C-alpha cells in the first residue's frame, strides 16, 4: 500500500466537498477510499442502458456520503459488488 500511495494525497470522502471548493484536485494525484453503504437497484437510462448507483462513506462522518454512478463496462463488471465492500 505504501508503494501504491507514494506521491499521492489521501482525501477522505467526508472531506471531498470542502477540498473540491478549496483546491484544484485536477492538478494533483489523489485517492480516496469508501465503503458501499447503500446500493440502488440497477436502473435503465433514457437510452436503454443499465446503470447502478452506490452511496459511499468513509465511516468517519455517516452524514457525508458520495453517490457514485456506474455506467457501461464499469457497471457490467461491478454491479454485483456487495454492500459493505471497500
């Protein structure tokens, strides 16, 4: 993990909103971690393609969640991932 995180900045999901407002994250190499705390049943978009929505949390502040939308190949590969996974 140390090797993978070298030269990267860890931003907690609960801090993401504030960091996006204060810093230009597009200019840095950063990572975040989240736990799937809720999964919405896969849905169909207006174009007929299926997608999933996950609510992620870092377990530090349970009121601060991020919604992650999975489309295309990412949806196909990961839609069965269990709630509670990191």
